[in-house]
C-alpha cells in the first residue's frame, strides 16, 4: 500500500514549498521569530523547506519497494532530527518549543506508519 507514504510525501513537499515562499509559516509557530523573521532565520527555514520539498517529492514519485522505503526513512530521520534539535536548543517560548518537538515526533510517527504501509504494498 503506497498511497499513504506518497500522500505524506506530497503534503511534505507542499509544506516545504510554502515555507520557501513565506518562512513565518515555520518560524512563528516554532518560536523562532515574530511576524517577520530575521534574515538568518529566514535562510535557515528556507533551507529546511528545500530539504522538505526534495524529500517529499522523492516519497511521492519513488518506485515502490526499496527506493520508496529509503525515501520514507530519510523523512523519518529528518522529522526526528528536527524534534531533537528543538529539544536541545534554547527557545524563549517553552510552549512553542514543546509544539515544535511534538510536530517533529508526530510527523515522524505518521511517516513510520507510512513506512509500514509501504512494506505491505
């Protein structure tokens, strides 16, 4: 069953693209900036957006089998890496920090379900 990881990949790519256009979509809820992020934050968010677009497209179009599973594993690693990064990094807002960690862990778990679905398909 490959529709789940492919759908998650497409959603990831769309989200990544949206952060390239408007970095505040990521930076504000994560507690990295207010309404307009400073240039260094925008650069970092856009770099993460490029990663998400590339990884999401890979998940959406990779051939079923090993290639798709590897793309999903890379996505899980990125999601959990984001969660760990927020967990060990200072943030002025404890609530935003918890939210960012939760999003990373949540997407990692969702993509794990996608990985398990891809193994069955």
